[in-house]
């Protein structure tokens, strides 16, 4: 699919990711931006940005869908396979720069894998 034009709604969503270093929950984006446009538009843009390799999504604590900026991905595929860390104290969710080796399983083809680590972040430990 491809981002054909830079609309105001697209620019506002991208700005949210530019000012936030970690991942952002989809429901949080809806709460922040619902006064500017409806949630269907937000989810449609998030899906389009994921298809274009700009964002990646993963399932977090309690089934919440999170989005974070990609690193080196394209519309042909996501290459930034890494774990995510959720701090149970402050709630921050971030990408962890560790390479994960997905095991090969006989008679199976693994297309995706998600690893969510939960605990206490460095800031909350201090």
C-alpha cells in the first residue's frame, strides 16, 4: 500500500513517534488525538505505516497493541526483529536492541515471533 500523500493526520501521528523514544499503545494514540480526527483514521494510518515499514507493532501486556518506529524496514518486509521491554513500575515500553534467533522447527515455517520482557526499567531501579 504506500503512503501516497502527507496528510495532516499522518503528520500528527508521525510527530507523536518523533517526540516519544519508546513504543506507544494504539489506545493511547486514540486518546491523545481523538479531538483532531476519529479513531478509524488513526488505526488506518497506523496500519498503512506498518505496511510501509515505518512502524512495527507487537502485542503487549493484557493484549494491548503497541507501535514503535522501525529501523531499516521497508514495505517489502520488517527486518528489525527484537524483544520489547515493559516496565511494570512506570509503564514505559521500549524496543531492546538484541538480535533474537528464531529457531527452525521441523515441518513448520515461522513467519513472525514476538518476545515481551516484563520487569523494572533502569530509571525505576534507581
